[in-house]
C-alpha cells in the first residue's frame, strides 16, 4: 500500500457505514450546509457584481472622467488647451462644452434643468448620449438651429414631443425700456434620450449646440470647460494629479470620483460586509462538522486504542481525523462551487422565467436602475469563497483530531 496510512484510514472512515446513523446524518448535513453556503455566497456576490457593473456603465456613459476648466468657469482660448490635453498618452478624447442652469417652460409647465452646449461630433467620444436616443438624433443639433435634446423624464414633465417648442429662461437679465427682464430663447425639441441611470440624468439634463449655448449665455467664443475621457476611468486621480502639475495654477480640474466616488466606495463596502455576513452560513455548517467529528471520535475510541497499541502515534491519529473532516469540507466545497457557478451564470434567465410564469416583476428600472436581475461571476470571488470554506473546514477538524490523539488506550479498552 503506497498511500499514507493516516490518509487511507481517514478516507475509509469517511466511506464506511457507521453504526450510529445520527452521526452520519449530521456529517451529511454539514457537507450540504457548506455547499449551500457557498451557493448562496457565490450567487449573491455575482448579483451584486452585476448591479455594480450596470450602475457604472450607466454613470460613465453620461459622466466624463475628468473636467478641465478655470476658476472663473470661463475658458477663452480653449482650442490651445484642447491641443495640450490631446498630447497626453492617457487621454483618449476631449470635447468643449458650455453649461448653465436654466428654467424650461412649455404650455404653462416649468422645469429646472442643466443645459449643456456641445459639439455632437466630439461629444460622441465623451458620452453615450447619441446611443441613448429614443427619439430623434443628437447630431440634429446644428449651429444656429436652436434645437434642443431633452431627457425622457424632463420631456414628459414638460409634455413635449419632437417638433414642439420650449422656452429656455436663463438667470441672466437684459435691460430694456420696460426695465430688467430675464433673458429667454425659444428652442425646438429635436430629440429625447434615456440614460436610465437613476441619478437624475433623464430629468435634469438637456443638450443644445455649442454655438447656440455661447449665444444664449453670452459667452462669445469661450466655453465653460472641457470634458476629458481617459483610457482607464479608475486612474482618474493619477491623471488629475499629472494635469495639475502640467497646467497653469488657475486651471480647475475635477474628476468623477468627487461626485460619485463615495457612492462606489459604499457599494464596495457593502459587498465586503455581505461576504462576511453570508460567510456565517458556512460557519454554521462548520460547527456541525465539529460536532459530528467529536461524536465520531467518541464512537471510534476502541479503534483508536487498537491503533495506538500497534504503534500508531498521536500525530497519526490526529491526521486520520483531519483527513476525514477535510474530505467532508472538500466535497461540500466542490458541490457548492458547481451549484454556485451554475446558478450565478443562469440566475438572470431563471428570474426572468419565474416572472413570466407568475406574471410578476421583481425589479423596476425606476428603483433598481434595471428591470432585470443582472449577474457577473468573477473568478476572484470564487477563489476567495472556496479558500475561505476550505480554511474553515480545516480549522474545524483540529479540535476533534486533537481530542482523538489524546485518547488513552487503557481507558478506551477497559470496558470493551
């Protein structure tokens, strides 16, 4: 026999039919408990990864990675600044914009909004507005046409459709013989977009042509700032620091982390806490494993005594029960991994099927950003969960195995 004795006996104890069926039942429940905990943990973390992916995709489709402007929110020679930014190897696209808060009115309805004046051909490299259009086209915003593209919720609240007129009222005022009156301009609705992120983009944002915005806000040829996209959005902090050192002290540079960084950190923290909370399911199964091994040790005291009398060392006895407990942990972990991976890969279709069968909808896009259950299985999560389960299972075997190694042969065989 080439296999180590402790390994062979430990596997034999695992396969053997015990006289005490209650111990076998507890061992089976421990194995299934570990498997169930792993299935739940993999599935929940995969669903959280899916929500995280969908939120980031929608946020980054509308929010630029970096914004470069000035302390006065007025950049006159923006073409030269654009040339400087385009030389950076980290930057993939640059687009100027004019931004201002306004009131939109139509048929007696009034809504506040943030109007962005853009160049559509350059904006398509910064945001996904052009791909989010549900009516009209972003490229219909021509200079001098005074057209406007509204968010879906904003258009609904104003009760306007394609071709309707809206009046844009700015905070600036004009002097006239009648006195001081607010400046306003009528625009034609040329498109409606749906970002669907849940961050108010659809209810607060509107786009017009850059030239029209410069006339509306009396900016001349200047712009408010420039939007910048980079190769890696998670390197925004490092690129910002480089630009701070490269540009003049009057430059004002911000990035997406200042607005949404705390939100995504909260999501990451929530995922970490959920991992440890759900790990308690595996811990409960591990406690059952400890109980079953302790009872196995009590049942096998006579066998342990015989092994000790024929030369087995305490270390060998300890190794036997470590192998037995570890086998239960490994089998439970493998079953959990197979079930968890299968469920995580198919949970979206499964929930959709349940919704179709029972004619219900569990998720609403107005609350959860999406109207389906997203899932994204990550290898790092699978490795972390499997190693945690195996580690807890191995730790659970130490006390029962140590207790078995301390069995005295004389005391164990006295009443046999």
